[in-house]
C-alpha cells in the first residue's frame, strides 16, 4: 500500500472532496485524522497549518511532511460574478508560495490541487452526489490520484507545485491514443506531449513523476 504507516489529517473530510480523499488514503494504508466544519459531520472542528505545525515530522528530508491545499480553476481563470471566491483562490496560491519559501529548510512541502468543477454541495447544493451531474463536472473521487501521489514517496521532492486537474485529464486522454511506445513512461511521452499540446507541457513539465504515476496506475 502506497501510504502505509503515514499519518494524514484531512480537513473538510465529512463530505465532498475531503470525504473521497479520506477513504482513498485509508485504502492505501494511512492513519487518518478527520476534521470538518460541523459537529453533525464529525463532532470535531480544527486544523489549519499553524495548528498542525508542532506535530509535523520535520527531521527527515527523505520523508518530508506534506501540506496539500485544494485550490480551484478560478485561479488563474477568474470567472465573472464570483469575485469573493476568486479572491480567496488567488490568496491561497500566494499563501502557498510564501509558506513554501518560509518552511523550505524544515523539510515541509506545500503543493496545491486545482480542480475544475466538482460535484459537491458548493456547486450543486443538496443535489450533489445524486448521479445526475453534468458531464463536465467531476466526481470527488476523480481527484483521489492527485492527493495519493502528493502524499506518496514519489512526491517527496515536489514543492510549491500547482497541479491543474484539467491538464492531467487531458493527458490521460492523450495516453489513450498515443503510440504504444510513447505510453511507457514520462520520458517516452514528454516529447510527444510537447509537440501535440505545448501549453499543457509547459504546465506539467516539472511534474513528470505524476505522469509516471498515472501510467503505472493504469497498468
């Protein structure tokens, strides 16, 4: 199991994306701490980075502490009529950049997953999870691989990355139609990607290990 023995605290884990991640991490062998905003969901509410900091393991550069933020495609797209929401998503990108610099020497990494629309109560209210989401809307579990990867040993050296989910879902589609010799690894695939989708390549060129992760999970 990829996360055996790791201790992971997940905020907002009573529903939506957080719930899906918690279940996925548990299946990979992690010890899970659950937190949420409502007593009805978890009977407990806490955890920000500052609250967790004293308990993070900071003495092993080969097994760094991880802090993963869930952002949004609202950065950098900035859709109209969502000013406060967009401002908050720009803010967390700035927070990550500052914290990655501040804590770099303490063996703590900061990375962000930025999904497109997801079938949660924030998007669809009480209809979330009813099986009738629009085709372009993701299920929360569709994001699991991003978090599993960032928590795995393969991501130990990745820091201050912005992982736009759209890019990697497009890569999955491309892997499905690429010549077989291009689907064996990131090294084999990257020139093909750069030729076919140069913008996506620029966004992911430092995240080749995740492409290898995707390839391995598919095999």
